[in-house]
C-alpha cells in the first residue's frame, strides 16, 4: 500500500478512492482454512478500510469525497461454496453505506 498522505502533499488532495482489492476463494463452511479466511478479510475488507481511513479526513475537509467500491453480486446473493468469498464484500458494502449516511447527515 502506498501512502496516501504523500499523494496529498504532491497533488493537493485525493478526491476519488477506488477500492478494487480482492481474489477468489471457494470452500464449504466446514472446510474453510482459518488462515486463508483471515487473509481474505485482511485484503477485501481491512485493506479497503485502511485506505478509506487514510484519505477520508482530507476528503471531509475539502467536502469532496467519492469512494467507489468494485465488487460482485455475491455480497448480496452468495452461492454455495462462496460464503467466505462473499462475506467481506457484504460487510464492506454495509460499511460504505454507513459512510454515505454520515455524509448525508453530516454527523461527523
């Protein structure tokens, strides 16, 4: 991960963040490897959250914030064997929804 604060210094602010990190993982619930599932969440959820936390203060200050999350329909309609893969996307979708609500209500 590159440091967003350095981009702010060089370019004068980040106005758009695109979250597109992820990779496939399929396993039945009882067969999922704990470490692989932790790594999946670290990438698909916590990686995105880290980037959002890094750029959001500047975005709020400038009143210019666009956060685009690239994901799949699996966060809403998970298929058999894709529960682990779908879960972090679903959680991230709800997380981003809370940011939108905070922006609309300006309750920061």
